[in-house]
């Protein structure tokens, strides 16, 4: 159940459980919330069992069965049906059988516990009802809700009659479409005479009249976002924070956390640039071992094989004779995992000439050493006017990756620099080392580049991203309680564990940093020298000096 706050969803579910408990034999139910006091605490109206007690108390006396009521236990002696409670934990319901289980406010349970609990309950019951408002897109609740694998009952705020008075939306900036015209015609009869219901109009048509009538506030928010609003909603948007509004009213997991990226920009990126890749497949290659001890290994025979293998490689854009445009320059950014399946190793490819991400390679089961070989093969296949510039995060398994890159003899790589200083002093350390400060600079720079994609005056600094998976991961980036930033799903990890996580956002952001090192490829136009100029005579004299005396004699 995906709901806004105060929609009565918990009452509805408990009401169904209570009806079975009252009328059917031997029904077993389990209800849970994130804290024991929210499950059963005397006098706490928020607790689940207080609601069950209320339902029982106000039954007609002749319907009330003899019960056994103890802490988190509600037994009907008449038919043997029982409702038990439990604080949510990773072993909730394990080793038991239930007709149904309710998980109240599941999105507020710790990520790892929520996932373990959902896995364990699959052996406990065929009916799990997850009921919650959202927190973040990376939470198991949000992933389950948008997975398409389970039925979803949506209870939005505008289904409550007392909250949808004056319901409207703004389909375009400056335009409004009213769906409860009767409310406005009754409240402001002089202003809405010529307005039709569900037909968009310019908001200025009524705002001028509203000011004439002495109204000091705007009647509508014509932001062009198309979401539902009402007089109640507008009041909530003025008093709530953006996070509170997204989480408790809008049912929006993308906007529910303390989002790092500008969410409207990400949505605009989805509608403007995101599309399916033009090619998918694999980059095949071979390793040629060095003959002598001092000779490096090398990657040879790098070839793109469309629609082959696990299709880990994606490319957006044209290929010319099976390769990217060789008159452009490219950057290859990488974030490395241990390759154990816990998270992905990711390569992002950026075309400096078009300011666009054009390729990606993603896999969770490739070791850092083999990943380095794969990346060098990708660089060889890409080519370009200059050699692709290679950058990676050197933390954690990035050290193993960098060592293999060095031993493969690939030279056009990023050496760590102090990106806070304008002259960017270079060190002797390979790769981009992230600290709390440098990671903020990395992510904030990428965030700005994404927003510049929609401004004509900053097109040269833009970052156009067609990769839907990359944009989805960016939507899940939040500020942690500690002040650090990262995916919401990794918030509970220790610092060392975070270093083993590879993700698309870091790979994309590294490409953005490297734009200072890999410039756009300039078209090389042959210079035509007039034959009568001094330069032409000097060039002719130089060619003559290279000829032998005998050649000059026969030429004369």
C-alpha cells in the first residue's frame, strides 16, 4: 500500500485482519512495526494493538467473544483465531505460518533488516502487506513497490474529500487546469465566471481580478510540473520542508530523502536525453604476455561484438566502420568493486566533442585485475583523435585496478591532483583519491554539469546523460546523517565497506572531472600556402636543400 500520510491505511488493514479474527476459525495473523512501542503499548494511540482494542471495545456486546489479551497477543477463544505482534527484525515470522502479515511503515526500517525480513517471510506466508510512506528510492520498500511483481494499492492525499477542495494542476508554466471549479465559483463568484472546468487557461487571467478583489495571496501555483494541488496542498507546501512534502504527501521516493542532485533537472534529463542504447554487446580482446621479465603485458585485438555474450557494453550514438567517430576525443571513467557480486564495477564513456555520455560497461562479478584489462580493451576500441583519457577512483580495489593499468603500459591516465586549487598540482599517485572533501567537489561538479545541459549559455560545460540507470542512481544519492553523501542503500555501511562499492554516479562524475585534461578534438584543416608568398619560397628552398647535387643538376 503506497500512501500519503493520514489516509487510514493501517486502520483498513487491521480492520480486515480483525474481521477474519472475529468470523473465521483458526486464522493466524502477524503485525509488525519498527519499534515494540508502536506494536503494543498501553495508552499509545499510535500502536497497532491499541487500534485492535478499540475495534473490540466498540463491538456490540453480543458480538464480543471471550478473548485472551496479553502483550502483543490477541486470541479469540470462540474460534481459535489469533493476531500476534512483533517489532520488525531480520528474523520476523521465521519458522512460523501465518494467513497474512502486515509490515507497517516498512520504509522506515533499516535497509538490510527490511530486505532480510522480506526474504524470511516468503516461507511464513503467501500474503505480506507492506504499508508505508516513502523514504528513499534505494529502500527495499520502494524497490518492491516499483518492481511490477506485486499488486499495489495507492492512496494519495487527493482521495480524501477534505483535502481535494479546489483541486487543480498546472500542465505548463503559467497555465492552470481546474478540476473542482465549483469550489472557486462558490468562494470567489466574481473571478471565475468565464473559466471552464478541466480546460487550461493563463493564470494571469484570474490573478489580476483576484488582486482587484483585494486578495493578498496567489490562488494558484502555476509551476508547469503537472502534479495535483489544492488549497490544502498549497498550504502544506508553504509550511513543510521539501523533504517532508515529498515523503508524507507526494508519495515520491525520489524526493523523499535529502537529495544531493537537483531532482527537477534529473527529471528533465529523463524526458530530454534518456533513451535506449543504439548498440549492446561485448568488447572482446586478448592479452599478449611480455616476452621478457621487464616487458609489459599488452591488450590486443579489441573488437566490439554486437548482441553477444551478457551484453554488458552499451553505446549511444553512431558507429563508423564498427568504431566511434575517430575525429572526436573521449574520456573513460571507472568505479571499481571487488567483483564479488555485492556491487557493480562501472565504466562510463564521455564524448568531449558532444558533451555527452556515449557508452557504459557494467558487471558485478569481474575482479579489479580483469576489469582493468577490459577497460584498456574498451579504450583501444574507442580510439579517437587522441588516446582516450583514463580516470578511476583509486580508493579500495581501485589500487589493484591501477597497478594492472600501469603494468599493461597504458599511459594517458589521471594522476591525483588537488582539485580545490586553481593550478591543480599533480602528484605521482595514479587515479582519483576520494576523501570527504574531494568527493563533495566531484559530485557537486557533476551536478552542475547536468543542470548546464538545459542552458544555452553553458552548453560547453554541459553533461548530457542518456543512461536511465545512471539517472536513477543519481536520484537515490542523499546526504547521510553524518554529513557524507552517497546512495541511500549504502548509508548503513561502514567506511571500509563503502570503498568497495562501485556505481554509475561516481564513474560519470569522474568523466566530468577529467574534462580539464582531455580537450575537444580540433578539426585539422590542411593549410594552403599561396605559391607567390615568402613562406612558399622558403618551403621550396628547403626542399631544394634536401636534394643531392646530382638530383639538382638533372632537375635543372
